[in-house]
C-alpha cells in the first residue's frame, strides 16, 4: 500500500514536471511566433522592440523591461524601447562606466544576469536602481554583434520573484540573436539618418546654388538657388536651365540648343565645368560658372548642377582689362612721344658735335648720348613684357633657349666670358615666350653691372623631382646683404626694370628667384641669382 502511494507520488511528480516543460515549450513557441509576427508587420526597429518587450511581458509575466542601444560616440546606453513603470522613471541615457547601474555592468562585462530573486543575490545589492522601481526578479542580456562588439542591453524585471528555469537560457540566447539583427538595423538606420542630416545641411548651407535634375528638368534645389534666381522654389522646380537663361549665350549660340548639348554630355557620364549666362526671375542677367555631374541612384540617372554667381568677378576682370588697355595706351603714347623727343635731342647733339669740339663739350655730348640710349632701352624693356598676363603656359625646352640667349649676350658684350654646365631634362619646364626675356635680363644684368675688365659669368643647371634650378653667378662687385632684401621690391626701385620684370615672369610660372653671394660670406666677390622653375605637369598648363 505504502509502495503504491510512493509510485503514485513519483508519477504525479513526473507528470507535473512534464506539464511544466510542456508549458515552458508552449511559452517559447508563443514568444517566437509573436516576435516573428511583429517583425513581419513592423518596419520601425524602436516600435518592433517595444512590441517584443510587450510580448515577453505577456508570456513570461515580466512586466517591466527596457532595450538600450550602445552609443559609441558618447559611451552611453540610450533608451530605445521600454515597458512597465513608465518611461519617465527610466533614465534616458546611462553612462557605461557607471558602476551603480546593473545594465552598465552587463554592457562592460558582456555577461548575462539571471536573478530569480534579486534580494537573495548579494552581489546585486549595490545596484539599487532596480530596487527603486520595485524589481524582485531580473534578466539582463548583452546584445553583441560581429566580433562580440557591444550593440546594446535588454533587461526584463518583475515586482515578484520568478522561477527562471535553466532551459530558458537557450531561448534567451536565440532572443539575443534576434535583438542583434534589430539593433544592427537600428544602428544602420541611425547612421543613415545622421548622414542624411549632414548632407542636407551641406546642401542647404552651400554658398552655391545646387540643383538636381532628371535630364533637363529641375526636381530639387537648395535655398541658395531661390536666393540667386530671386524666385520661389515652386517656380524653379519643374523648370529647365534654358528657361532661366537669355535666348542667346555670349558666344552667339542658342541657349536651349547649347544647354541640351551640355546636359546630354553629362548624362552620358562626362563631368563638365563651364561659364554660362543665366537670367533671374526678375529678368536680370548674370554670369555664372556651372559644374554638371552625373549621379546614379539605383537605376535612375540624376544630374547635379552647381551654379556659382561670378558677376562681381566678371566686373572686376572687365575693369582690370580696361585698366590694362588704358595702361598699354599710355605706354604706347609715352613710348612714341619720348622716342620722338629723344630723336630730336639726338639730332641736336649731332649738330653740337659739328659746331663745338672742346673736350668738355665732347664729354657732355657723350653723357647725352648715353642717357638717350638708356631711355630707349627702358622703353624697349617695358614693351617687352606687355603681353605677359595673356600668354599661355606651355612646355619649354630649356637647353636650346639658353644656348641662344648666351650667344646673344656674347654678341652684345664681346668682353664677357660665359661658362655653362649641368643639365635639366628637355621639355620639362613650364613657361611661355617670356622665358627668353627672363634669362636674358638676369644674365645681361650681371654683365652691365660688372666694371671689371675681364667679366665672367657662370651658369649652372640642375634638377630635382619637381623643379629645374638655374643659377647665374658673376665676378662683379656683388650686392650688400641689406640691398639684397629689397632688390625685387618695386616700391624701393633698387633693381632695374629688367629685374622687376624677371620677378613678375617667375611668379607667373609658380617658381621663385633668390639672391646669394657667389662665395658665401664674401659679397664683394660677386653675386649669384638662383631661379627655381616647376617641371611640367598637366595641371600647370593653361
């Protein structure tokens, strides 16, 4: 009899255990099904997480819970979903280094906590945040991504102690994987949102007008576009570039025809940058620079047009052009009139030579002749570089130019001895037709300011990876250090016209010119001019 009662007790105990397992499995199936349905129906991660928390609360009777996402920028756990006590009682953002917070501990250690009865877990007593909300039972799971990178923490709590069977651990492992997918999606969404905000800010805060086009039709623009074209956004969108242009462009071409040609080239993948005349909505015409590029979004081709108003620059360029033309006119008039007067002086001095033959008169007449030659030379030199600003840069073959200039200097000054050595790669220098004048001015300057009977010039050529270096040394009287500092200062006028022109030429080439002693520490032994000129690159050529 007693034996039967024992068997019956064992049977009932086993029956109860099976029932508990069945109930547990039923709860798990319900949870999986509810989570799957929620995932299918809801696209927003934060809403999905709230639904999952609510599902777990209904099935497992944990009626408080949070999901926090890890913010790596601030090193915080930010609340993304919660149920139970009300969001006002949950801290929005927790510092991961806060040792008083149990979820921060889970995040730091990346270790789950299962506490059926918090009051019996002595190691949890220091985490008073859950005691404040009346939690007696607790589950906290770290959510980890690839390479165990922390994504966030999920926690569930109950105001009553709860049995948490060991068998539930596999369910929560699976749940953590589901949460990994959701939080990764949320992180990607947040990154996209931030990126969109940043690009929108760049789009709206740009100083240039920016348009997006489907072929030739404006579909989007920034606020700068409405300011530049002086009309509202609604009028711009749907319009076409040639709707906001005069009928004819400055080159005489029809605006619509030319615009469609440019748009087709950009649509085919060519990046374009060109000048264009646009017309504002009030009818005023303005000059612009336009950049036109293709962007492929999915399977759709979008054109981006960046429009910059260059009206003021054009006015300045036109003003400078007129100033240059006026200066050239004055130069021509001055040169012509001065030459006429010099010719008259020369004729007068010739007559005087016939009338007066004293030594004093001869010396005075020689001074007059020298002054006349100097004036004529200055006029010739000033005219030599009047087209400097308009000339285009090109590749220069250094060696033949230098050989020609040396022969010309020798022909003019038979008493000078010139030595040249070293090499610079042929056709590796950037310059124009004024390169000849640059070299001639520096070499002749070394000759005419050398009072020695035996005049010597040493020319050396060498190169680096990006420069050709030409030095011109002489055995003249040298230049004091103080004067070297101001030799190329046009306001001090220590150097002659030729040196100032040489300085302007080398600046145009993007190079530089410097002056040192031929023999260091001995300025009286002569001077050395060092010219550094960039080697040819595609970006240097106009």
